[in-house]
C-alpha cells in the first residue's frame, strides 16, 4: 500500500477504537454526563454502604473484644442512660453507694471490680459540646488502662486527665472544667465506644470538679466520698451469664441496694442485631440500585442503538472486525462506567471521612473506620462492581448489533 | 480478472412470496475499468453492490475479488479485504457524525494494523475532491454534496483496487455531478477500478461499459457510449 511509506507527520492523534469511543462520548456530552451521574450515584451508595457496614462491624468487634467488663452495675432505673453513656458518650449522671463495689467483689466467679464516677461538664467549659467526665480508680481499673495510648509516665495524679480519641487535646494541653484548669496526661486510642468523647480522671480529681461545680451552683445528688455511678465487673473465664447475673441481683437485694445489671454480652448482641439489620438494608438497597442502574443504562443503550446501527454498519463497511465493534460498544460503556464510578467514589471520600463522627452519632451505633488497606480494597471493589454496570448494560445491544446483517442495519439507521 | 461475479442471486421475502432482488447476475471487471450500472429504482442495483462488497449474504452464486471468494473468508480476512481492497460509497449519508471530516477520512487507515500516518494523504484527497477547507468541520455542518465527497475521499484513503459507489451523484446539481464523475474517471485512470450505480444518462460518456438492470437481471451490456438506449425507462 502506498501510504505505508508515508512518514508520520506532526503529532496527529491515532484514531483507535477507544479514541472514537471518546469522541462519541464527548459529542454527546449531556447524555454522557447523565449516564455517568447515574453510575456515580451507584458507586457512591455502594462504597458508602460498604464503609458504613464495615465500620459498624468494626465498632461491634472492638466493642466485643475491648469492653473489658463482663457486667456493669448501675443504680436502679439508669440502664438506658448508662448504655447511652457507654456506647455513644451521651452525658449522664446517677449515683449509688461506694460499698456496692465491695459487695460485688465478694461474689464467687467475679475476679475484678472497679468503680466509675460520672459527671457532666458544662458545654461552655472546655469544648463546644457537653462532655462525659468519668472518674475511675487507676489502682483497680481494668477498663480504661488498656486503651491508654503509649504509657502514662506514672499513675494518674490529682489534676491530671486522660482524654478520649475524639478530643483534640494533646498531652500537656490544659482543659477547663467549672473554672479550673486540668492537664492532659494521656490519650485513649479509638474505642468506637462513648469513651471516645469522654474525659477520664481519678476520684480525687473528680471530687475537686464536683466542689467547683457546687461553687458555681450546680449540685449533683450524691454523697461526697461515698458515691459512685457504676461498678465494672470482670468474671472468670467461661462464666455463665445468667448465674453471675442472678448472683449479683440476689446479693445486692440482700444488702438493700437497688441496681440494674447490664451484661456486656447482651448489649453487644442487641447492638449486633441493630447493625445486622442495617447491613441487610444496605445490601438490599445496593443490589436494587445496581439492578436499577443496569436496567436504566440498558434502556438508554438500546434506544441509542438506532443511531448506533448506522455507525456500526459504516465501521463494518470500512473494514472493522466484529471484535472491533464490540470494543467500541463495550469501550464506551466502560468509559461511562469507570468515569461515573470515579466521580461517585471521590464524592464518597469527601463526604464519609470528614463526617464519620457525625454519621456515627446519627446512627447511634459504635463506629470504627477500617484500616486504610481495607478502605482501598473496598474502594476497588465498588469501583469494579459499578464500573461493570456499564458493560453489563450493553451486552444485549452489542449482541444485537453484531448479530445483525450489516446492510439491514445500514437501512434501519437511515 | 479483478472481479468475477457468477450467477449471483439474492432472494427476499415479500409477504409470503420469495422474490429475487438480484437474479443470477454474472459479469467481470478488469483492473482500472470504469463500469456503471443503470436501471429503474427497485431493480436491484443497491442489492447487487451490497452483495459484491460482501455486506449481504447471497442466496446463490459467488463473487471473486482478486481470485478470492469473498463469501468464504472468515471475519478477520473479510474485514481486512473490505478495509484494504474495497472502497465503498453508500447511497445514504455515511460519515460518522462524531468525527471531523479529516478523521472520517483517516479512519479506515486505523482499522487494520499499519505503519505510518494517513494525514498527508487524507489532506491531499480532500484537496482533490475540493473540500480541503472543511477538514475540521463535523458532518452535521456539511451539505449533501460535500458529504458525498467526504465518503469518496474516505473510500480512497487506502488506494483500493475496487471502488464501489452507489448513486454518488444523486441529489447533486449538474456542475457538481460533472465534477464527481470526472473525478471518478480520473480515479479509474490511475488504476482503481470503479463500479458505479447512477441515474445519469451522461455518465456513460465517462465509462468503459454500462450495465443495465431490470427486475434483478442484467438485461443489456452496452460498451462505449450507449446514449439514448433505455433513457426513457430511468
Ligand atoms: N432488506 C430487504 N427486505 C426486503 N426487500 C428488500 C430489502 N432490500 C431491498 N429490497 C427490495 O429489493 C428490491 C431491490 O432493491 P434495491 O437493490 O435497493 O433497488 P435499487 O437500488 O435498484 O433501487 C426492491 O424491490 C426492494 O424493495
Ligand atoms: Mg439503490
């Protein structure tokens, strides 16, 4: 052929099938953006759904593993408040006698007990929102200590604080409660629990805070030196939930203490049920959306087949193999799919990560974002699944085009 | 022989009855020949051309191009043959609307593996058919006559051995018709055989031979200048 010896001139672009596909998409900008938008919605939903469910599972898992206590005993009628504080950091106060701890530790099958003391900060104090202040006993504690990132130089002293992971204060910073400043001596790792937005201190510091509160005219209903809010209980390995539960209830009744007993297994199970239900809805919704997207895309692709038939016939006449035609059909669909998927993923990244705290608060469920590799994997998965929606939707039109006798298609395209 | 058409037949169904749009047509063409086909509308001319390019499957008969039976080639070889040995100018507008005129003309070059770059040749062809100034335009901005020239330039980009043109002059004014016919004649003179369907009685002046079709059959083969014959039937 004569043009084989022609030298390449300038930087004329090659007119490969993908270039033609791009030209087609560019010239039909409105149609292309609508279709990409559809795919973007799909990938956004799919990815967000995956991240949400994984984060909730992660929150669940961390709660199961790391909620150091097997039972938590709180004053009668305060179970809901306590769960709110424990799971979501909703500030709450309630008190009963300190001797509860001693009574519980004597029960057979219970190996550790430690008291906690709850105070609510004023929202004007340190942070833009109310914070749950938790007094704990570093000597007997087994719930907070495992979470402290790094090591405290020494035991927590009076006037020192440990802050949850969502508070921005660093070690050495100061926080003000009821007019007095306290120094941050340590930080907790992310727990996915209410601990993340709580501030911890020893009992001496807690009493100090209460004294200041009184000066400011805020009275908590408690007896100084004798009150606590909850007792965290650790049972022996392989304990029987109902046996221990009953033993606690019996012993406290004998002592004349009215209390609620919260088993962490029950909390975890209840939360699990919620989460599994949520995950189920997310799954159903994603599948429905995927099918809907494929159907919608199919309809659009099939409608445009009329116009495409002629283009396909022309390409065929000019010497395109059936393989090349398929490349064109699927190439365009894949470009729409991948383009839309990328847009959706980017939006999801912009929305999900900056607002993860807000989302977890709204959902009222423990929430721990998966590690980066896992996020990357989920992003990849959503990308592939949604990117595939385009080609999947064009299978039938591609099949029809390739099957058709070309002259017939040329006529229909007129 | 460049082209051998033997007993070529194509049946269509009209209602329940089968009829032959092309009925046992046989003829041959040599390299560089300029042959025109005339006949009434519906006599089977387009169907015949589409059979020869292999776009339609025949009910019977064979077409040999360069000694190869085109109906026995597989998709790859047949595609390559259409791409490199055949040029086709269809009766209907056939430029790809999302590509510029220049890219439409360059396109066939990229449909098979080749070295080099077709831009220079494409530009030269656009110059020859007189629409060099429209290289960057899109088909929607062109007139019918201009689109026909795009199709002709595109059909010639790979210097085919046979150029098939289905009514390349329909809807064109007298002057443009003359230009197109002269151009096709010059193409034939440079060695590319041209098979053209036309309604122009004058076209015969440019052709080596004129074939007449009626109800799917070749009824008359006139050589030289058969002006006058059959004119009333067209
Ligand atoms: N796909 C088809 N199905 C049925 N009949 C067809 C088809 N294509 C063409 N025909 C018929 O075949 C005959 C020849 O058509 P055609 O080759 O287009 O005629 P011409 O090009 O000579 O005007 C016409 O009667 C036409 O109606
Ligand atoms: Mg015709």
